[in-house]
C-alpha cells in the first residue's frame, strides 16, 4: 500500500465516522493501515540517512512529516472506534 492509498483509506474511515457509520470500521483495518504507515516511515528514514542531496533531504523530511501526521490520525481513529 502506497502512502496515498493509506491516506485515502484513512479519509474513507473518517467519512464513515462522520456519517455515524463507525461500526463498519474494523480496528484490525486501522491497525493494518498503521502498520503500512510505520513501514513507510522506516523506509523514508533509511532513505534519508543514505541521501546526500539537500533537495532530496527536504522532500524526504516533508514526506516523513506527512506520514507522522497520518499516523496520529490513525491512532486517534483507532482509539475512537475502540472506545478508549
């Protein structure tokens, strides 16, 4: 699952939550998206450590920031549907 796919999936879950259809969102599905985001974060960190080009470093840092924001959204959603 690419980063865009994970974000789209989260957006779909948030739309369901807003419409009052949170029961259709399974905690395991959110957990799977979180796993994909964590894998993407590890990959981006490794790529950032290897690169020397300043422009590429900036792009990778922006992507890392986006991944972290999406992870925060996914954690919030997981807690919300789990009743925590």
